[in-house]
């Protein structure tokens, strides 16, 4: 067929969101469609977030959408779980079966006996909570013990400041770097995150690169000498799990050397004297010993950050994963608070959704807005884990995963009988994944929603529902700012979006469900903005006006952060609480303190003699998002085998050459990976996580899920005293040895 005979190409403008690139989204894209098939994806040149650029995962969307192994029809299992035995079903048949089974569980055991399980938030989280609450179950949960991803810092900031704050990269204005109010951060701290290989919660890694090009001096806290570390003014290769000690040591320097912003501290904080007293317990010689960092480098980093006006700080999940992730986050929160880097251009700014449209489409707040109380208080009180963790009872909305697994096995105080699982592959991705698998194998009925056959689908699903990529759905989102739209470009088979699936089941399971269509619901969400659904879909993205309350500068001075309109922050005192008094109410230390990892040369010296290296799991690859995308050829070619990064000197000490296959072992078991020389701390090895082999479906129904998966080496049940943080996936122990031939 020549060019004149080719069908015309239709271009649909949309916004990235998972599934697809596997990220927290926000990039503007043009989706090129010919004859109903996606043929190309390009970044939108004038989109203020990505300015035409896209990551490899987004650029691989055509492969992803058109992959031959996509699940395209609902399926019902005909044989035993763990076997590839299915029959195709219509949507009506599959949904009828789910409706019947879930209603039976509710009638016999109560709605609380059904779990609604997700992985990272992205698209499915809000819709899953809508489904759970319409069904009547309070047990909506993530598949990570300790709610250790994102939530420790979320709650720490809520407790100390009343709001969530992010680095100001000019993302709240359409002018971006040309905004005359914005300032380039003089110092930018990147703490425990390989930002250029991932997409974070409302902050894109390339924005940090842009700041660097504009003159920011970089402090990188990471045991791996990654791309950002190679450009840093100061690189701190910290011992994993000791982030709390480092934060307290930096606070010690800033306070004792008088580098804090006295005027801001006096006017807008409480508890400074108590914090000053606490940090005296963390002199630099002590902190240096704990963190394996030179005292002079810690001091230099603290001074650079404190003297930078403004300074910004971006942090990653190692903070949340620390033994007491919430209190580590409180310590880091104190860093930007005492230096006055709050609500100022180029510093840390309060992030609130554009136009008051919820950033999480179906959060608990949105549900309560729609229905009043989400469910009777006595039903909410059945949420698993809130009797153990009072912070979860008062400030959080999810069930506690570690407590859920325990209750599945114990059946106390009530049995767990069914699960609706979406956006997670926890048979691979959970800590101690075989224990999670065993727990869910014991349930009477499991529904799994995914785009591909995964180890979780194969092992657990009684019914599997085929979900869609972001190119196959409509939506409205505000991940802080701007307000954005997704527009359907193609449809694949009979796939439906998470929103469509959860909406239809919510309608079936709740006779009082008030919406007829998804568009009705989107219009409801848009009401605070005054923007019509048609307008946002046509424009793609809309920023609030520059002079509105959404402009994130000095709002605490203007009375724009509190419901009562008074100046200050949204806390009981109206100030940032460096001594977090609410922690006392729950029976916890109200000031940050350091907790040693559960497995370390300090806490378990005998174990460390047998396993002398620190094992840091979860090393990010730009080709994958957790367990996703290993079936996409162009992405798999970038990272074809599971990798463990090791310092060349350490490798030679153990008789290992670059690219050797190695065993990584600890008290939990062993895994097999390809060694890759890297400039990591000589006493640390970094492994990728959630590895499985999609190509092995014919000969191995587990897809090799336990052969090269770093999560196999993580003990189950690790969590903090508060219930938030403590997964400790970055600070375990191991040994490493070469795989002999034929092993």
C-alpha cells in the first residue's frame, strides 16, 4: 500500500497515567491512531510538564497497547488455582458471578470480610475505594506492610504542618521557569531517590535536571553513585536505613551553628526548644559512625542546604522504608521548617489540588462529599489494624497490610473470605511474597484485574477482568496542578478501564448508587472548578489563575491554608509543630529519634558475620515500573536480566567478575542475579526487585517469580511501631557468591 492509499491518522491529545508508562503521570501526549490502532505516541511540545519529552516507558506505549499477550476478555477459571485453565466469559457473566459471590460473603460474614487490594496508587486506588465503600467494606489496602510507600511522609507532614508539601519546580504555573516570581533553588537535596529513572508523586525527575542546569547546587543522599550523584556538589553514600540519624545530625549542625531562620522559627513554629534539646543527642561523630559518612561531609551538606535561599528537597521511599519511617519524615520536615524554606518560591510549597478538584479521584474525602458518612461508624471501626495503630484510626483510611495478613491466618476477630485485587502483582512484589500468596490462596473467592497474565493472576484469580491502558480511557485528574484530562484514543478487545469496572460493580452492589454514568461523576468532581467536562477534555489541561489561592507562596501569611481564614498552618496551634504534640496523644515520642534497622551489623552482629553485606533491594530501572513491562520487547532489551550492583573491589574480594551470575543469600533464602560493577558503597549491594519471567508461561506457571526476585530475601511482618514505615527493604543483610557452572 502506498502513502496515498494509507488511511488518515487521527491524533488524540491526552495525559499519561498508569497503566502504560507505569508512573504517577502528568505528561501531555499526542496519540496517533490509524484504523483503530495506536501507531505512535509523541509528547506535546507546549505541555508545561514534559515539553515534548517522554520516557522510554511512555515511548513504548504502542508495544504495550498492542502486545499480543494482552488480556482482552473476562475469564473464569475452570481448573485449580495456579493452573492455566480458563474459559472466556462475557462481561455480564463475569460481573454477575462477582456480584453473586460478593453478596454471599456479605450476607454470611459481613462486608468487612472482603478485601479490596491495590498496589501503588496511580489510576486504580481512588476507584477501588469507591467500590469498597459502596459494597460496605472498610478494608481497602495496599500490598505493602507498614503502608511504607508514601504514607509515612504523608502523615508526618499532616501531623507537623497540616498539609502535604513538595519542592517548588514552578509546576503550579503555566509559565513554569519564566514565572517572574519563581526562584531557582540555590541548593537541591535529592534524598534516597533515583529521580531521573522514575516519575514521582507530582514531581518529574527532569525538573531537577532543569534546576541543575539553571545553577542549583546538588546534594545527593544515596549509596549508589547514580547520574544525579555524578553531578552533585556533595554526594553522601549513606548506610541504608540510617536516614533518621543523618537528618538529626544535619539539624544539629544547623541549630548549633545558628544557620536556621530565626524570624520564621519564632513566628511560625512551636517546639523549637524541644527540638534543639533532642538534636544534642546526635553530635556529628555519633552520626558519622551510624551512617558511615564523614562528619565533615554531613556538616558541609547541612550548611549548603541551610544557607541556600531558597533550598528544595525531594525524597524517595527509602525514607518511608526506614525502621520508623514516620519519625524520619518528621525529622526531614524539620529541616525545611527551621530554615524557612516553606511557602516560598523555589523552596517547599503546600500542594493542593487545582480548583479544589480532588487529586485522588475517589478518595475517602470525595466519597464523604458524595454520600455524607462513607458508612456507619461501627462498620468503619472494623477496619483491620486500627486497634493496633491509633494513627491509622484517626488519620488514615486504609487497612494495615501486616495486620490483614495476620488476620487472614488467624480468623480473629472475624474471618476474611474474599478479595478484589487490582493494580498489584503482590505474588511477586510483596515482602515475603510466598506468605502473601499462601494467605490469599486460603480465601474462598478472588477477583484480579490486570492487563496481562501475571503470577498473581495465575496463582490466585477465580475471575480475571481485563483492564486498559491510559490510551483506552477517559478521565479527569488533578495531581496538584494543573487540572488535566484523559481522552480515549483506542479500544482493545473488550478491555475496560479501572474506573468503568469499579463503577459498574459499585452500581450493582449498592442499590442507592446515585450516578448513571461515569461522566455524571466527573461532572460532580468538576463542580468546584466551574469548568465543564467538555472544556477540560478539549483543552487537555487548565491551570488556576495566577492570582488565585492556588499560587503556593506565603499563603500561611494570607490566611489561605486554614478553614477559619486565619493566618497560619492547618494545625491545632496554627504553626508548624516541630514537637508534634499529636504524637503524644497516641502514645509515641513527639520528637524525631533514630531507630537502628532490625537486621544490621549493630542490631544483629552474629547474623552480620554470616551475611556481611548490606542488602538494598528495589533499585529502580527506567525500563520498568515495579514488576511491570518485562514483557515489552524494547524495554526488556534495555534491562534483559535481573541485576545486582556491586562495587568492583567488593566483587573481586568474593571472586566475582563483571556480568557473572551470582547467588545472593541471607536467612530468608537465595536468589540468582547478574552482577554488574557499579560505584556503590563497598559494603552494600543493590538489587532490582519484583523480577519474574513472562516468557516462561508455557513451562513455569509461576513465571520464575521466586528465582531472581529481591523480595524473596525480605522477612515478612517488618513494620514500625506507629504502623507507618518500617518495611526496611533497603537495609537487610546478605552474602554473595559466584554461581558455579551448571548450577
